[in-house]
C-alpha cells in the first residue's frame, strides 16, 4: 500500500568490535522480545500506525516483526547477536514518519529500518535515510515512484534511493491487474473512478484507469474525496446518475467502507473495487456486510493460508497469542524483518564476527544481495529495490468475508 513501518538496529562499535547497547522493548505482556543469546544487542525498530484508523494493519505488521525477532533469537540465528524490537507509531502521518526517521538517523547505533506502511509516509522518510546510508525495507508500500522515480510510467525508470527496498508488489502491476479482472472476468465496462488524493490512492487509481481504458472500458466519471469527512453523499449521487456498473476507489478502508455503504444506499447497483488497502475485515465492518457483499479488493501475494512456506509462520503466530490478526501485511512484515536480520548476519560474519565502521553502508549492500525462502515465497530484490516476487490476488467479499477468486504471477 502505502505508507507503513520502521526497523531500527542498534549497536555500538568500540575498537572495531560489537558492544552492547540496551534499548529493548516490552511486549503487551510486560516482557521483552530479546529471547536467548548474549554478546551484542541489535534493536529492530518498527514504525507503523499503531493507533488511529489504520491501526489494524499497523498492529499486524508490528506483531509479525516481533515474531521474526523472537524466532531469530530462539534459533540464535546470528552468532553473538541478540535482537530486540522497539516500536514507533506514525499514525499514518508523513510528518510523524519524517520525525521518526530524523530521530533514528541521529542515533548512530541504528543500522536499518523496516517500513513504513503508507507510501506518503515513505516519501517523507526516503531522503533522510538515504543521506545517512541507512537501509529501509517496507512490507506494504506500493507506489511505483518510490523505487522507480517520478517518470516511471513513461518508461524512464530511475532509482532515486539505493537504501530503499520493499517486499510488496507495486501498483504498476496492481492497478492494471484489477482493471483486467474487472473488464475481462467480471465483465464490467463502465467505471466511475474515485481517489482520496493521497500518494497511494491517486497513484493506484491512475494505473487502473489507464489499463481499463486500454482494454476498451469507458470511464463515466471521476472524483476526488476528502477521506476524513466520511460524508460521501454527493459523490454517491454522482455515481448513481453516471450509469456506472463498477466503482474503482484508490484509497484505504477507513474511507472505502463508508463510501461503499453510501453508494449502495443511494441506489447505485455497482461493485466497489479497490487495492490492498481494502483487503481487511475492517472494510466489511465499516461498509456493513450487506453493502460490502460482492465488492472486490486486490492484494499483494497469494493467500497466505494457502502457502506451504507460511505454515510455520501461521503456527507460531497463533502460538504467541497476539491480540490482533496479522492482516494483509503480516507475512511481508516478517520477511522484511528477516531480510534485515539476514543482512546483519552477512555483515557480521563477513567481518570476523564484528561490525565494520561503515556498518550502515555495508547493511544496504547486503540487503541488495539478500535471497532466501520466506513466508511469502522467495525474498530478493531487483535493481530498483523492488521485490522479485510479483504476485497478486483478487479477493471478493462473500458471506461477510474476503475470499480469493484469482491469483496471478507477473514477470518483468
């Protein structure tokens, strides 16, 4: 999606060797996630919306990163290193994200970042991290410009920040994938397109529109909304009078749910379609089961419950008794966290068990070369820092819950 999370690695270098710095964090049960170990402590910090309307997604990201840290410690995966998790809340706000990024960079012990959730938040962080040669991996950002530059759509792809990576597929694929399903499979030919004017929503709506028209579909109306108002009666009336048989919404579930409900209440017999930010039980709750029935969301990857690679993650997540679900990005958060753990391992082992003086830059280099079998499948990054695992799934609300109806994998 969007704009989501942060990973902090703290260590100190004394005479070229690793030394302890204690940060640590406490879990909901009052303990910490340090596990077993000894030697140096590396803190993994996570920044996501832990409060506010997107907290369901943010807490799923947090819990999944916590699980990765605990797993690494139990396995003593990096010899001489104990990992800890420290969480930061950005409330899905770019200003908060930038403040967090600046704070992390100022702490010279921080070696890496996982996140954020929202693309708009990522925009505010990227330069801060890149200037400091601090690795950043997001489990949820989907705006293509973050990795391929502002002119990516015209084919002029340029990576602006070598320190930026992501494990989620971009909207350059997600928007067209949705358009193809809507036009070819669902047989919808008249679309009303709405977005929330945010980096994620507007970008996703744009890629959907381009492909839908290319396929022969007709756009019968477009509109922008303020997602904070929650009064969408005016646009709902426009949708009904437009004759649209489908509404595509570029935005997130806090606005999408009420929007869908009000469009249906206005008498418009349409299917509402959106991206990964709508793939949450919260969407159905906000729209109401009756209004949400039949609506569609695309999301990154394949249904995690169907993946053999995710069996251990699912079992361990359940065993930890987390209060919140892992949601859409749990597997990607785990893999993002593990990618950084792998990078730290490579850097430490490649320097005789010690961190080099240029550890931050070395971690960035190591992340670029990461390759392992993760929860969501093969985890590795291309020349832009994007995931090489470009898989998407269409979900439709059936009997009050999202059910997978089609998955596809895309090449370069």
